């Protein structure tokens, strides 16, 4: 399930660039879940994956000075539509 996608199709490439190596990351509820998943993958020789545990993320507020660069300029987060958490 994709957690976010570009709000308009024309922004798909820009969003992919912004997300970079985390584009295919797996979001999990907590760090223990990511450790369990990594251990399972190791035991199954299922390759590697990047896990992002929600309980370890520290979010900084967006600096308002970045919102006023000029006409035609917006923050990448303005082009991303996220799904609600179930």
C-alpha cells in the first residue's frame, strides 16, 4: 500500500527524487517491529529492505520562510497526498 503519492501525476518524478532511497521503504509501527522484520528477512534470506519505525521519527515544523520563495515555488510536501492511517 502506498502511503503517499503526488497530488498530480505531473509531480510523480519530483516526489520520487525527494523521497530518494526511502521511496521503497517500509513503514512500521515501532522499532521492535522493524527488528523482527529484519530478523525474519535474514532467516528467510529474503534480501534487504529499509524500515522506518513511526515511534522513532522526530518531525520538525516547516520554516515559514521557505513558503515565500516566489511565484511557482512550493514545498515538496505541498505536492504529496498522504493516506490516513487506519
